[in-house]
C-alpha cells in the first residue's frame, strides 16, 4: 500500500539554523496523528514541506506516492490549515466558495453547518474578522475540504475553550463518517491527547518519539516514596529525572510497568503516577537537549 | 471521565463492563457503536473500536452482522461471578494490609465493616 505521507531523511536548513534534521516517518491510511513539540521544534516547517509550500534542503517527501511540489493532483488531495493562515480580501462566504473549487471532496453542507456552529458571519469581509474568527474560518475550510490528507498546524490561535471543544467534537464526528489522514500539531497536548491514535514528538528538528498513543500512555511513570525504597525499585530501569527532598525521592521511570511491578511498588509503599502525554513530551524534549552534553563529557 | 493511567481503550472496555455488570446495559441490548462512543468520550474512533473488541473477544458482546453490537446472553452473570472470585484479592487483601499498617486488629476491622454496612442500611452481616 502506498503511504499517505512518506518522509525520509528530510532536512531543512535556514542559514545557520537546522529546522529539520534527518526526519523519517510514514503515515499509512486514515488516522489522527498528533505532531507535538515545543515552539520552534520544526512542526510547522515539516507541515509546510509536506504540503509543498516549502522546499526541503535534503531528503524525500511523498504524499500518496508522489512529490507534492507543484503537483496539482497531489495538492488537491490535501489541505493545510496554518496558524498564520492568510486569506484573500473577500467575504467569508466567498472564501468558502473559492475553497469549494479547490477541493474535490468539499462538502458545502458541512461548511454551512460549521459556519453556524462557530457563529461566523458569512457576509463579513475577512479583514474585519477577529483572530479567533480567522482561526475558526481556517478550521471550517480544513474540515469541509474533507481532504484525504488534512494538515492542521496549531489551528486555533485565539479560540476559546468552548470553540476548541466544538472543534474537537466536529473533527471526531466528521472523521468517524469520513475517515482521512489527519496530522494535528498543537501545544495544547493534554486537550487533544485522547483524540490521537498516534503521537510523533519532534524536538530540535528531530523525531524523538513516534508511537501509538496507547503505548505512550502508561509507558512512563513517576515513582515517589522514601529514598531507599525508590532506589530499590528503579534499580536497573531507565530513569529520566530524579528529584530529592529530605528523605523523599521522585524518579521518572521509562518502560511499561507490569502487575508484578505494581505489587512490588505497593509493598515498598511507593506511589506510582503515569505521566500525561504533555509531561512525556516535556521529558522527551529535555532529554534530547541534554544529549550533546553527555557526548562531550564522554 | 477518562484518566491518564491505563490505555484509553481498556478504560472504555472497563466502562462498558461496568455498565453490563450494573445492568444499565441489559443483555440482548444494542450497545453504542464505536463512533458513538468516540463522540461521547471525545476519543479516537479506532480507540473506541479497540475497547469494544476487548469485550467481543471475551464473549461479553456479540456482533450481529449489519445491525450492530449486542450484550451477550449471560454476560452479566459471568461478570458478577468473576468479580466475586476476585473480591478477596482486590478489596479484602489491600484493606487488611492497610489495617495492619495502622495497627487495626482483626476484631476492630470486622466491627468497622459491620458499622459501615449498617450505616448503608445494606448488607446483612
């Protein structure tokens, strides 16, 4: 089967800055994948290159088996909603009409109902929309396009919590009926964690984690208790972070714990707390930035 | 509703099991589809489907072609039987261990249980 997205050895260099560093990953078939990372990690650059809106310095990008660069057939099968989306200076309704010509799977019905859901004034000129309304318009177009590849890059600047929940609900509802490949980047990780089937974490232009969301949950655990007991429990396990205060110690342990581990922790009077996806991202990112230091000291 | 610990699919499965055990989802009744569950819990439909599959594999749900998913006959009885078998391990043993840590002896513990059940007006001891 041809991958929806296939990226190999992708590198993007801006003068002295390496935005993407040898990125390789593939997305096959319908899924909602989260592209997570800190600001400046390379998420947007990756999205734009996949969407053919920017060029790679090195490496290969294929969408549905073909290069997206100046390839109209490929570009029509995907939509990219950007945080800094620029719209032509027309009315909201005209922007939707223009979008309907671009995307072969466009659903006018969904577009109309989303306009109403987000309270977007169809007749208002786009330049008079608020920041939140602009984001909502991007989301309306991104969902109504029903593109086989839907790239949503931090699509909700200025949207309040209510509007974001609306977005999640509509995304899930339409995705359920019309499965497609969704790549969603966001910094509101815990908000979207449950929507994701797969998680790709990028840091300093490199992929530091790429796994099914179910495997990530519970794969990293905070162990808390008295110093001696914690040490006995974590011995021989990969640990990510250690903190001590008085006789108490908190250690982050990588790797899924089994039933025996849980019983042993109970015997040692330890508290086990799985890390949320957001915390996993933070730890994964900080580990990478520590790595070069380790190398120089070795 | 869903917490961070266990994989989401197993939490969904656990919720469904609870509904069946409580009788909230009766035997022979149609259960929500994976899309309905996904919308309700705000989770990925594939995750919801994985949760349903856990129950299909354990025979608690059965698929009827073209109609949907139904609670299997005898599912509730099997669940309750299973829970009775695991009651000691899941509730009694941890309670006794904690009582021991706190220096509560067996007689006091038994009395506490009696009081608690009396307060609930519930089980006869």
